[in-house]
C-alpha cells in the first residue's frame, strides 16, 4: 500500500474512535413528553354472517342421483329433499294421463295387428293360385289398356277354373262346408 493511503486509513480510524468519546461527556437534560390518551371499549360478541356469491356446484360426500325410469309430469311428491327413505316407500307419482293415453294407443295398435293377422291368415288359407292371378290382373289393369285388362282377366279366369282349388271350392259350396285349398 502506498504511504498516503495508510495515513488516510489511520486518521479515519482515529476520528471514528474519538467521536464517541467527545460526545459521551456532555450532560443533556431529558424531557419527558406525555403520550396521547386513547379511549378503549369492550368488544361486543355477536354472530356475524358474511356472504359472497360464487358460481359453483356443491356436491355432497354421499351423493345419490335419483332419476325416473319413465318421463312425465309429477302429480304428487311424497318426500322432501334430503329426507331418509325406506325401501319400497313411494316417493312421487307421475301424472297418469299420458300413460293412460299411451296404453290405449298400444291396445288399439294391438287390435289392428290382430285384425291384420286374421285377414292375412284368411288370405293364406284361401286359393293361393287364384290370388296370384288376381295380382297379375291388377298389374295389367294399372299399366295396360282396357282391352288388355279384359283379355288378361278372361285368360286367367279359364286357368283358375282348371285348378284343384277351384274344384275343391265348388265341392265345399255344394256340401256347405269350408273349403280346404292346397295351392294347386
């Protein structure tokens, strides 16, 4: 280190040590200031409810989702939300008007299906060869001229008159019984 620098450090240290010694000998008069007076009160205990609205979903620890097997409008509700229910206890009743209408509709459709079945059964038990000729005649009548339809009708009438089913129908008529067609 250089001599100037050493001198500077020595003088600085001597000044720092001398400063507390020179100020410590003086006596100062201490002034006492009285602090401000604060009024205090006792706290009042009350229940306080602080609410804030948040967008959320609250789910229970034990959550049971209840859905009806059927859709419809409720007529009566027999339990309250959160109420304990027992097995077999009625919880609600669905308005029966819709179900009654659905039942009547289903019964009507079943009746129509039964009538169609009986008609199909009668047709199937009938002269199948004659029915085949009738269908062919109707197709000719739709697509062809009047003279073609009449010619087709006459030719097919002759063919059906020669079948075993035609002979069975004639015998059954004379004997006053139901015919038994074999499709030949």
